C-alpha cells in the first residue's frame, strides 16, 4: 500500500483549517503513514473466530429488581426547599432560556 503523500497531508490540513509549514507536511506524512500501518496490522490480527468485544474482560451489570419501596412524599421531599413550583424544586434560571 503506498504511503501518504505530502499533498494528501496538505489537503487534510486545508480541510481541518490548519496552516502547516513544508517541513511539517513531510513530518506528518510519515507519522500518518505509521498510524495507518499500525491500524492495518491490527486489522490483519482480527480473525473471524474472534468475537468483537468492548472490554478485554467479561463484564456483567449487576441489577436489582425495580420494586416500589416506601419513600418520601413529594411534600416531604420539598419541605426544606427554599422555593418550589408544581411539585418540583425551583432554581434560579442560569441559561437565559424559558
């Protein structure tokens, strides 16, 4: 596979609105070529027998049944609030939106 050219790096820099010096184009072309090569090597290792995973160790989410339990009434929960409105805490507006 041919390496990344400095023209391709210049094109990517223009798309990203980056101003690069000529020596930076050569430097980044080499670095990007190394990155693409490393990704290609990882792709070669991945085999059809290996299932895709999001974590190297098996993880299990611990969940409990969702059951109604005794809790505070809305009036009790809001009893110490400095301000309330429609059974909710009322807080100062911070974003200037309604």
